[in-house]
């Protein structure tokens, strides 16, 4: 036994010596990864404040002297492409994430607190839905929306988002609810509260971190979605900010200044939304990770 412990100790010492010889490896690697992710952001922000001719000539240069002409051109377009897309995106995203948060929390609570085979099977079915890409089910979804006369409507877009993203919401809420002591609900029941009141008065206020995580994730996904609004809404039902970027591209020419300005303004609301809820983000994802 003593002979086996020596190589292990020697290996640990060798590892510590290697780390002490190259303390710059990890910071350099972290810096390289950060630069890789920051490069697209820099290109967008830098080119927003450049004239169109400078963008095509030197896209990576600093915007000097800076100009706001690109943003003014986007905001003052005659077709109101940005404003129409912004209104539709806000309506679709807000309604979708609110409905998803409420339904996912209620369903996650029911599946966690119900001890029977049906609840376990339903949870597995919902989790299996996380593995299906939305493009796979887009054709049958379009057929269903046509049969229900919801195609090319904002209601149909919201219904699609709720149906597709509810498995993720249930997954997050179910993991967090497992960390909440069931004794709290039992005490509320002894005081005469029913299941409905117990959930909304006792359980749901404790789900604030998980709710923030669900709102952030689903809000970003729904806001950035391109293919589904393009197909479901179509040219008649309106546009979203992401589809607006696509429609701003001309077949034979492109105004790169307005294009970068549109991308910048399209990403700005969701970035602000993330910063408002970021303090609950990590706590909501890790809640319930070591219990259950």
C-alpha cells in the first residue's frame, strides 16, 4: 500500500510543478476564448457607427469619426420595417414567455408532487420533446395552424412557441421544485389552503430564480427565432426583428450601414432584458441540481 501511494504523490507534485512553470496558460486560453466570442460583437458595434463606404472597405477598423446616420436611417425608414418588427417581436415574446412560465410552473409542480406512473411517463414524454428540433415538426405544425385558421397570425405564432418550449420550462421548474421542502405545502394544507392556493401563495413565490432563468432562456430563443416566424407569419402576417434583418437585404445590393444598425437595434432589447434578470439566472439553473 505504501508503494502505491508514492507514485500518486509524485504525480501530484509534478502536476503542481507544471502549473507553477506555466501560470500564463490558463489566462491566455481564457483570453483567446473571450476574444473569439467578442469578435462578432465588436464587428457589429464598430460598424454601426461607420459610414457605409467605410464598412465595405475596412470592416474591422475603429469607427472614427463615429456617426449616428445608420441608426437614424433604420428608425426613419419609410416602410417602418424596424418598428413593425419590434412591435410584433415584443408581443410574441412577452405573451409566449408569460404563458410558458405559468403553465410550466404549474405542470412541473404537479409532476414533481404526484407519485404515480402517469406522472413519471408524462415527465419522460416532455423531456423527450427537448430532443426534437423545431424544423422537424414545422410541416405538421403549419398544417394544424391552417386547419385552425391560425396561420399568418400572432396567435398562431404564440401557440407554436408555447407548445414547443414547454418541455424546457417544465424541466427547469421541476428541478427547482425538488429543492423546496414539501413540509411547507403540508403546513399550508393543515391551515386549510387548497392545492391551488398553496401553489400560488406558498410555492410560486419561491420559484423566482427558476422563473427568471426560464424567462431569460425562452425570451432569447423566441426573440432570436428566424425560421419559424418567417414561415408561420409569412409576408401577410407581419415581420419580427430577426426576419426584418433578412428582408432588409436586397437581391442585388445591400446597405451595410442600415443592416448593421438594424442588427444592433434588434439585439439591444434582449440584452437589456438579460441584464435586468441576470442576478437570478445561475441560481435558477443550479437549483435542485444536487437534490431530488
